[in-house]
C-alpha cells in the first residue's frame, strides 16, 4: 500500500518468574524425626533410547545445571534438558528428572558421571547439594529386529539387535501378512519355541514365496510376556528386562536363483531359472561345460561333451545349450556353470549344482511332438523330437493364424517339399515377422494323418510358441550433424559396447552414448545398454559436407561386450551405409506450422493424408505461409507448409511423406518425390515465459527453452529502468534462496560450481533463466513490465542447437518482447516506521497491505528472549 502502512495493535502481556534455590526461608524438617533434613540427593540413570539417558534423582531437586557437569563414558554431554525432546547447555532444573543427550548402543550400559561446581547449585528442598558421583546406566532400550532376509523360497531369517529370551509362537509373527507355519531355532522346529540368549530366529512360511522379491516381517507380542532382552549379572540393580514391542522389518531377497535342466530335443539342453538374472546380454557368452560319465578312455574322469552354441532368452529366463551331436538317450548329462558368474538383481549368486539329466528314451508307443523357432523375419524352423516320415503340405501349417507360404525340407532349399523321410526338422516360409517375434505355430493334420514316426504314431494337431531366434540388426544410420551419427537398432538391446567396436568411414568415433539422452562415453571406456534401441556416435572430426558415412560394427571377441536382444540373439558384425538423402528437408516455423523445402521445384497433386508429423496426420497443407485455403496441388513449388498439432518449444518432430501408389508429385524431369522421413529443424524462436519480482532489487526471468549467447543489462528494462547487472542460470547450477540485500547492493552469487557475481553482461550457454539486479529498490506490491530489446547488430540470445539436430538447423534468435512480472516480494516491516509502544499496545507497520485471517495469533520476541502473544486488536 503506497503512502502509508497497515498497523497491527497487540495487547502487551508481561510475565515475570522469580525463584531462589536453597534460601534460608526454605529450610525443611525431616517428617519422621522432626530434625533438619541433611541427606543429600542421589541419582540413578538409564538409557531410554539410542540418543538419550534419563537421570532420576532420589528426591525433587532444583537449581542451575549445565551440560559440561555431566559426562557419559568420560565425554561431556552435548546437551541436557527437562524432557527427552528438549536440549540446552545451561538450565534451571526443578523436579526429579534430567535428560542427557548421548549416543547409546543397544544392550550398552555406559558410565554416567556428575561433577558439581565448587559452589553447588543443584540442591533439594532443604538445601542439600547433589554430590559428585558416577553410576552405571541401566539399559531400557527395547530389543528390535535388526535385519531380515529370505534364505529360501519358504524361510525368512530374522536377526535381533541384541540377545533375546522368552516364549514365542507362530501367532506372534507374520510374513507378507500371513502367519508362518513353523518357527526354527537352536535345532528345534515347532509352532511355539522357547528362546534363550538367541540372536536369530527362522520363520518357515506355509506357502512358497517368489524367489526374486523381498517381503515384510511383523512381530506382535502376545497378551502375556513374549520376547524380551536379557539382563546380565553386571547390570545395575534397578534394571529389568525390556519386552520387544510390535514392529515391522523388510526382509531382503537373499535367495539365489535355482536352475532346472531339461532336454528340449535330441541335442539341446535348457536351463530354466526361477528368477531373472542380471547382465542378461552377457550370459550366452560365458563358459559352460557339459559332462557325461567316463566312457571309452576309462580314465575315471567324466567326459566332456562339445557345445556348439548357447543362447539366453531373457523373457523365459532360459539358457539353451546346443550340443555338437545328438545326446544318447538314457545317458546322464551334467551341466557345470561358471563360478560366481550368474546372479539375480540382488547379486545372489547361483551356487547350487545343476542336477544331472538324461535324454528320455523314446517309447515305442509315444507320438512325435515338435517345437519351433524363428530364424529370420520370413522363416520358421520346426523340430521333431524323433524322426518322422510322410506327406506334408504348407496348408497344414500356420504361423500366427496365417497359412505358411511354402514348406521346405532343408534351410535354403528353393524346392518345396511334398514329403519327408526320417526328418527331424522342416522349414516354413511365412509372412514378415517383427524383430523379437514369438509367433504361434500350429499344425492341423488331414483326417487321414500322413506324417508319423517309424513306429507308425502320427504327429497330432498342436500349437506351440516359437522361440525367437531372429538376430537384431542395424535398422537405420542417420547423420544428424557434421560430427554426430545416430545408429537405430531393429529392437531394444542389452549388453556392453565401446567406441572401439564401431567405425565411421573407417575411423573409430571419439565417443558414443546409448540412446538419445544419456551421458557420452569416451573412446577408451564402455557403455552398458539396458533396453536401448539407438546409439549416438560422435566422430573425431567433422565429416565431409553432404557425405553419407559408412558405419561398421565389429565387436571385440570378449563375450562381455556382446550386444543381444531379450531372447539372447547377438547383434552380428555389420557394415551399413545410410540411405540416400531425402528429396526435402523440414523446419518448424511456429507452434503449429512446419515448412517443407524441396531440393528442386516440384509439381503435382498433394494431400494432407500423405504427410505425418511425429506420427500424426497433418491437419492441412498450405502453398505459402500467407495462404488462407488448403493446398491440393503445387506448381513449380520449392516449399510446402504443413498445419499440425501444437508443438512444444525446442521440438524436432519426424516429418514423413508417403506418396500414393501412383505418385503425383515430381520435379520438372519427371523424377517423383519418394517416400521419406526426415527430422524437422527447430526454427521456433525462444520466448520469455515467466517474470517474477523475487525481491525489491531482483527480477527472475524464465525462458521457453534453453538459450545461449551474450546479453547486456542495457538490452533489458524493468518499468523503463535498465538493471545494474544480470546473471544467467544454467541447469547445472543450484538456485539460491534467502539471499539478503542491504541498501540495494547485491552480494556475490553462489552457483553449483563457483562463486560468480552478477555483471553488466552475461554469457548464457544453455541457460534456463536470468536474474536482473535493479539499481534501486522496486516498490512493494510491484508488477513491473519487463522488456527485452536486443541491440542492433548484436548476436543476442538464441536457442541452442543440440548434437542430434539435423545438419541444416541453425540457432534461432530471441526477438524483442515484453511481459508483466508477477509480484513475488514478501511484505516486510516498514523501515521508516519502527515498532513502538502506545500505552500497553505494540504498533507494527508493514511496507504494503497484508491480510491477517480472523483469529490469527501473532507473537513478538523481546530482546531478553521472552515472548508475548496476542490477537491483533486494530488496523
């Protein structure tokens, strides 16, 4: 409020407390003998929690006491108080309790020492002083469950913070909300168990727990005595056992994964783990061993069976080991896992041996069965568990509901098969499958079955899910800037790679990063992919203008650097050249308009349905920016404008063109504009999106996007006045609040990296905000107008061009603009009208109008630290 303030009148209240300890008038007589009380007070101590010791005096005492007078384990107490929550170094004590701040361990009984001053100040009602003494504190801290962990899929072990004793039953506990079936301790197992000096207890659950998750353990003491800590002989006589109170503890997963082995077919052993494993991309490349009992060499040692390949499927948690030859039926095969190499997400290592398995001996009355796996995007392999013969037809087989296009007896064969003879596999040519597909493969035999085993048992109708064996590929290579190349992958991959695994036009990149928003990694380091479908490679030097570089992937031999999909299929070495440049480029013009520029003039019919922006069909097309009606055709045009949805600042959407089956848009030579997808350059100018007067001398400016460049105080005005200095704020700098300003001067500014004072010019490099420091204070309750006017000929502020931006993008300058700032200045006391007393009222004047809700109580603090509180009585 200008020209005056609002006065609050608070009725003053004075409270004075006076007392003296040990005065002559306070002498008391012993009630029993009638003689004067000359017995000095004594005290005991007990630890009531891990941070507090309670001192109890034998009778009420009063007087001054300080924290240096008390020691715990020989160390002065940091603070003392009349309650466990209070804390001070010096206080007047009245009563029988004193609380000392001290760190106390569970089951600890520290020495507590009191040393009075030369002239005692702590006395009883008769003036008898508390003498110097050292006592052992009793332990009154209740025991707790310090740790809980799963030890198998049916057991949880709890560890107590100190030894406990007593009787407990399954009714006192829950695991994941349900009571356990049994308790186990000291070699005993029962629904009720007696503990003595126990530090652990195992809870046996009634149902199986998931192996890859923790659970919650709850203890609820029974109505009668339950578990409690123990009282050793060395404890002080006033100590008693502390019962364990009801509480919960999270039980962490400490259950190692368990593998189950089986023969999938004559030469494939599968290990299925009961939970997910960490680093799935490197599992297939580890060293595994398969052995059988000692054979012809008779050396007494198991014989090793050759493994031709291994694959890990992350989705089914299955490791498939393919042997070099069919396994003999009935012979026990043992899989040996690499030591300490396989673990779950909680680092629980697979340590159990894999039980030996044998390939089943086919029964003469068993019917053949089959499995399936994808080999590429158009080929599925079907494997039978025993040789089969007979007539076959592609019409009998379907993949995801669609009939197979053709059927072949061997991979790569051009001839369709009409029959099989003693075959264990066949191949189905199908429609295009997506990378990572696991289609349903179905077989429907004719009414009179023709495909059967040697024993005459027909292959029955069945549907199986094919295993994904389609290897991932490099789907696309794009040059995004003179030094940045983006490699798009056909599916998300996991694993580790380094810049040394890649080449851009024959040279290793300077750095790489996984995905489009992760941290850059140097050439001599490696990066871990966790479900990424793109890599960004940065070249050592700028690539030739207009060049389309060749990207080569040649991974090191180490299996740790294996990039693989969720099914364990590795990314094979490859050399890929990016596609030829599109016949057009694109850039954003404003929030709803994109300009398409053709490489040469084009003519022909156009339709909004042929163009998409970030996957959304265009709203309409315009021939020029000034057009008022939609365009349906172009004639010798070099540009086209797409009206689309509202885009965010700093957007670079993908613009796609899909011509009709009979192309209509072509250049003068008749070359049609081909289908293409390009990234639009960002040409939307940055804007001021917010302005706030945060104090009487500071205005805080925010931008629609990160800005860069130089700006000067002379380019800004606040209500017509240029700031004295300014300072840019970047994302890596923390915001500073509560900075004080005296007489309009501005202190140094503390950023996240260095002390940086404001100045007449500011250099922004991806700045997100700007502080304007005014030469004189703003009026209270200000909503000033902020104006930005870049100097003529100066570069000024502009948006930033990211590494992923298309090569034709340039920085867009910020134009002249203005914005009304909001009032963020807190009201304060009016310096020209200091608080004053009027009779018994305190008058306080503020520098602007404030609102005090009805019934609000205000508190004033006197210089002697006393306080008065009252409800405002006038304005």
